[in-house]
C-alpha cells in the first residue's frame, strides 16, 4: 500500500510539473542545458538543431541530413557523429518548440523554443509522407492455413527470392 501511495504521489507531482511547463528531469534534450531545474538554450547546440530541421525540410531525408552533418564534420557532445536514430528523434521531439510532453499529453513549457511551431509542423508533415508501408497486406484471411502443393510449406503473404523457388529453376 505504501509503495502504491508513493508511486501515485510521484506521478501526481510529475504531472503538476508538466502542467506548469517544467522539465521533469533526466538528460536534457540536445540543444538545451539544465540550470536551476530549468531548460536553458545552449546556443552552439541550438544552431545545430536549427540546421538539422532546415536541412531535413530541404532534403526530406534523415539519411541526407546525416550525410550533410558528417560532411560538415559536425559532432555531438561526446565528439561523435550524430546517428540517424538520434536525428529521427530530434525531428519528432516537440520540446524544441517550447512545449513539454508528459504521459501522452502536451503542455506549454516555460523554456525558450529553439524552432518555431510552423517549422516543427512542416517537419512532421514531411516525416509522415516519408513513412513507408513495409507490409502490403495486414490482415491475411488464409494465413498459415493453405499448404503449397509442390513443397508442402504453409503459405504466407510474404515472399523470398531464394534459388529453390520457381524463379530459380
């Protein structure tokens, strides 16, 4: 009971902090530093964040942003090249618009934005256009129920280009 009560108090406290627009702890996002429990813009990193968003909107590709930063020899805090995963997270992070996200809800933050909401929204639209559908069919009516007449394997909605198939003969 005591643990549940403590857990509930912690959740309530974090929610209240988010509603007030305060950062809830953890590592601050790249582009910000933490001073007195508040997010403060790190000017050098903020320029890189703006460059990431602008390059992404020009090219429409995280890979091209990655190549651009690598070509310009722009490094992260640890002196390493930015990863594509990191760049994708930056593109989707609403904190850069001066907002806080907590428990699926978005609240107005007390920190200064690095980019405008319009720039962020354009990046989100570009990102949604770029999402590819990896599976053509989602619901398979006879998935795993029909066997191949030639080899006896269960049929599925995917294919491979192996040499043993009809194309390889």
